[in-house]
């Protein structure tokens, strides 16, 4: 795969954001990912995770807070 400096920089920025989150929650998601990615694949897991982020429940929580 060809190196992409912009995506590498975006990944580093995302890592810094991840470091600011609740580390127990991050570990739970990391454990879930590790347990499932070999069978389901990264793209499918990412889609499932993003579905949670874009669900009406998530949108409602943002409106309430």
C-alpha cells in the first residue's frame, strides 16, 4: 500500500483524541474489535461502530446535552 502522509497525520490526530477519552471505554471497544476483526473484518466492524455514532439515539443524546 502506498504511503499517504495526510492519512498518517489524520491517524496521529485521531490517536491524540482517543487518548483524551475514557480509557476504560476505549479498552472495551479495543477488546471487542480484537475479538471480532478476524471473523468480521475491519470494514464491517467500522460500519457497525459508525452505525452507533449516527443512530437516532446518538443524535438525540447530542441534542439533549
